[in-house]
C-alpha cells in the first residue's frame, strides 16, 4: 500500500469510493508517476515536483492545481472550475472519471513541455 492508498483508506466510507476512482483515473493518465501525501491530500509527482493534488472533501472531490488546458479540454472542464486553478466534482453529480484521466494526461504533457 502506498501513502496515497493509506490516505484514501482513512476517508469516510461515502467519500472513499469516488476518491479511489479519481486516483485510479489520475494513475491511468500518468502511469508510474510517484505518489505521496502532502498537505493532507494525495499528491502526484512529475519531474521531481508536486504536480497534482487530489482531495476528498465533505461535499466534493477536488483536484489542484489545474492550469488552463487546451481549448477543447478546457471547455469540457469549465463546469467544474472553481477558481483559477481548481476543479471541483460534487458527489451529488456523476463524476466524469474519464475526463479526470484526460486532465491528468494533459497536465503531464504540459509539465513535460515546461521542464
């Protein structure tokens, strides 16, 4: 078990499943990326830097930071934008895990281009 798996296991039952599925989606978009817990959230590392944080909150799943994406993908995430660099996925809605995987992949590409 990784520290991220331990973080997920510590979440309340009703939050654990969506966070697990979101973590799996991020892992699918960034296969093999190192993981840690940072600031009490799951964190994915790219190029030796913390690149994506995932948190299960009381009413939503949060992914941070999410820089502006290519226009087509940005249009898909627009309804989930919360502030300049955050995505919020309310548990009351169907969470688009395939979109989360696409975002992780795109952020990995962006990070590779800037390092």
